[in-house]
């Protein structure tokens, strides 16, 4: 597995990581045994970066990752968690006292004294420009509650505001073949500042896996059913904000570009890895087979320029009108 430096953390992490949202909630049920099997398969495949959050299953995801840490102490893992979504959203909740409470819970769930990387979890836009928030985070670093901090964002403007802050180690942003806007300013700015880029929602909630068609349905407890119009959280988190029908059409246009022997999902992950400035990409997985297949994307050869140009052309024609100016 290729390793890359995760921005200002200075840590070397796997180019393909693992997003652990699916192991907590909102993607249908995943048993504890399946979740642990998925985590262990990812590590066996060379994954050393795992992303979770305190709200994924109300701590379930963190606790499962904590069990992995205890069982694989020599695996060299870096775990990123997120905080801030356990209360109704308002800039006023982003205080040092709340940070301490949230982080104590995460440290307990993960079974660690110092958290490797803590990210603000898509807070209100005003939070990204609050000096008091960054001062509180700097204090927590000094106290060794956290080793580094970053942000998870919805918009490119939020990402650019965070990159300008000297203590921000990383920015987590939606980046995939249906979300090209970060390529213009965010990735170059992060690269110039030495800030890591964590690419999330890399398969557009599974659309870019190529496994879905017009007959596909999802369970009632799956956000791909209940958040299609943004009913529960930002609609951009579900299918990257692209309508299901449009996404299916775009996938059919992308299929001829997939290298021989690779899957559509691996192609989509390789496309992200080929973008300058990306530190790691964090596809989710529900089982060991998916974790292994995702990790294998790092071994694919970089995509030819002609293929990258065709991905952009498909985006410009089908996707750009719906998403480019929204995030």
C-alpha cells in the first residue's frame, strides 16, 4: 500500500483508508462481527488510516475501532474522529467546555489517552472563522488531549477558510468524479499550505461502485432512502447531491473508461488518488470483500490524461449544472 503524509500531522498514512460511518449507522445494519471482520480485512490489506465520528451509531463506530486498536497494537494505525454533531447546530456550541466533554467520550470509546486527529464535523460556516474555536483546539493539543486537529467541510469556501489557519492539519471534503469543484482552488491551496486532504464520499454513496440500477432500493434506515432531499442532514452527503437517475446515467458514460481488470469502484478511487494534494481517500465498506477491493485501488496505474479529460467532460455535461455552484 502506498503511503502519503497527512498534512501537518506529519503522519504517514495509507493512500486508501477506511471510512467507518457504515459500521456505525445510517447505511443499514452491520453486525458487530461483520464490522470487526471489515476492519481487520482493511488492516490486513495495508490500510493504516481509519476515519470515524462520535455520532456514527452514537459512538458504536468509535467503540468498534477501539476494539480494533486493542487487538492490533502494532499495526501503526492512525485514527481520525470527528466532533460537534451531537447537539443541535449553532456556532455557540463550539466551546472549550463542550470540546472537553465530547473528546473525553471519544477517548473512552477508542480507549486512548490522546486522539490522533480530531475534526470539526461540518459545523455552521461561521465556526470556520472563529478565532476562539482554534484557540481552544490549540490548547487541547498543548494538553495532549489531541495530537492534531482538522475540519470536515461541506463547501469549498469553508475549506479555504480552514486552510488559512496555521493550526489546521487536514481538511476532509467530498471529492469524487461527481464533485470536481475542489480541484480548482481547494486542493492547490491545501498543497501549498501543507494541509492534508482527506477525500470523503469517494463513491458518491455507492453510485460510483457501478452496482446500482433503476430497480435498486435501500432500507428505511439507510440515508440513501431518508435523506435524498436533505431531510436529515446536508443533501450533498447523499449521492454527492446528484439525483439518483442522473448519477446512473453518468456511471454508464464512465464505464468504458474503467481499465481492464479493475472495477468501477476501483476506477473511481484511482481517479481521486491521481489528484495532486490528496493525502488519503476513505471509502466505506460493509464487509471484508469490499474492504479488500477498495484497498486494491491503490495498486492501479495512474489514469491517462485522456481518461481524466473524459471524466471532466462527463461531469461538465451531466453533473455540473446540479452541484457545482452549491458546494
